[in-house]
């Protein structure tokens, strides 16, 4: 008889939810993770610390209040790294305690160390002292997460040449910074350092940034960042990064040279699978360390599952949690609904971006007719109260059945607001529901009614011409 019904490698969002779901179904469950990484990358170097850092930046710089109190408004003049990390350390400590308590309450055994496969049912646990012991399980869930991908040609030192993990441990706020990569992580940090007063240059080999987002939203973000003195170098590739006594020099293939105090690379993520000895379990990972799974999150070995960032897109904490729960239910023979195809995306730039469904460009490419309804925060009393005159909510509506095809939000609270649109779309609701609904006043949620009225007015004009 195996030691456990389920053994989970990794305690990040996917691993946690898999372990707790199986435990609540009465199974014997264990989790393996390093003692300093309970909660996974998400808690220690990813989602939680970066979003907490963002809140500290917004609070201390007073950036979002400057429309009300003037462009010179600032809560603290000389913001130090200690000011920024104090809040992060507090949140991470509290969340670690919460996770430890949840695992304990659900009688999940927690082993400190690292695991590697001995065979497809056996994992060797290497504890902190170097001792090894074997653990057997009927089912294994791989939830080891990822680490930042590092180009081999770049010599990272964790002080002046950084990745998205060690940028959280910098010694001081740099006066100038180059960020290589205009993806989600790169743009989130570009916003934060620009808000702190760093002169930020973003280098991206593609022609633009955040190409999964609505074009109008991306243009609005560019405008805000340029207003914070951010420089964009699109269509450029880094040839070399040189470290000098007075800082760094980023050399582009075009011949441009960019001096800066620090350089941060945001070049994607690499699956943490190289130490698992997957081949002994009959598994393999691709060049980026990712594991292929089916719709139930099973690997090619049916009793071994993989969830979270280690399986690739969308690599979000929210989706990882649902993957973990679904994998545990399937392993335990418990019915589980298929994850809904409509999943919200949240990007914690300044201001926030969030969307669900398709963009205008995607609908146009698919030759799907649509009408647009827009609400701008400056039209809302709540927008004036909080000092956000730049935010907007956009609804993409089908003129045929009046359902929502996409919802795109840019501004304060965007990642919270999007869930109203998600609910309406998920339940097959129409724009008419939003027109007739009563929203609390004054709120940002009222933007749905304003945008819905705008869309229905446009649809009415189409109907009139058609008649």
C-alpha cells in the first residue's frame, strides 16, 4: 500500500488547491516544497510580492492622487527600498502562515525539501540536512512552477543586472533603468519604477507591447507611461549588456547604447523541472521545461498530473488554482465541470488592465460583426471622487443577439470590475441586462450601465438605418 493517495510536488497556488481538494475528499495527501518556499514562487517572488510592491509604490508616491492635489503631490519625498519592502515582507509572512494553517487544518502532511522521481509511483525526498527518504503515492501532482528565463549571454549579478525575481531585493531605487521585454511582467515593473521616479527605457524586439490587449487600451497605457518619462525602443534587440563602475551600458543591435543604473530582463519563464528526473517516471519536458497535459491535466503517465505555470499558458495564479482542484477531483474520481473557456486576464500596470473575451482586432479578423459601448471614468461621479479621469470600460456587443463578445477595462479597479462582465458573458446575458440593472451610486461598476447605454444607442441607430 502506498504511503499516500496523492503526493504534490510544489506548494504554489496549483499545488495548494490540489492537495486541499484531495484532502477534503478524504484522501491521504502530502506536499513537498523547500522550507523557504512554502506558497511557491507566487508568494515569494511572483504575484504576491510584486502586487504588494505596486500598492506600496502607489501609496508612497501619491501618483493616483495627483489629478486632485497637483503634480508635485507625494506622500514621502525620499522613498527607500526599505519603505517598499516592509509592506511586502509583512504580507508574505502573513500569507505563509495562512497557507501553513490551511494545510494543517486539512491534515495534509508537509515535507520540507526537494523531490525527484525514483519511478512513476516513488519520489525521493531530500531534506534540508541532506538525508533522503522514499515516499510512495498512488497519484502524483507536479506543481513546481517556473523561474525567470536567463539568456546565457548575459551575466546576471543580482544588483545591477537583474531578473524579475531578484529585482525585489535591489539595494536602492535606481535613478535610471533599462527593462528588456515588454510583456506583462516587464510592463508591470516599468510602471512601478517610473512611478518611483526612475528614468525607464523599455526595449522590445517586437513592434509593440501587450499584443493580447485591446489596441485602444495599450495606446492609453503608452500615453500614461510617456507622461512618466518612459522611453520605448520597439523593434530593437539587445546585443550586449556591459557592467561598468558607474552603472550599465545596454548595447542594441542597431548600434544604440543606453546607459543606466540597472538592467532588468523579463524574457519569459522556464519550468522548474530539471531536478525532477522526469525520465525515471516515463516523462519528459520541452526546451522551456514545460510538461504536456491533457484536458484533465494528466501527463502521458495517467496517474501523474501537472498543473500551474509548469504546463505553460496561461500561467496565472487564478487558473493554476482551478487546474489544481480539477486535477485532484479527476484523480479521485470526483465529477468536475470543465474549466470555462472565458477566463479573465488581469495586468497590474499603472493603471490596471483587465479583459475577458475577444478584442476588436480578433473579432474583425474572424469577421464577426460587433458594436462598441464605452464609459469613461471622467463621466462617473466615482471617477471624479477617486481622481481617475483617464479610466475607461469598453463593451463589445453582438448586433445579432446583443450578447457581450468582449469586455475591456483600463483604470482603477479594472481587475475587480471585469468580473461583472465575466458573469454576464458566462451566463449568456445580453447588453440589455446591463441597461436595466441598478448599480450602486457612486461606483465604478456604474460604468457597465453607461457603456451598455452607449452600445444600445449605437445599435438603435443601426436598426433605424436598416428599417
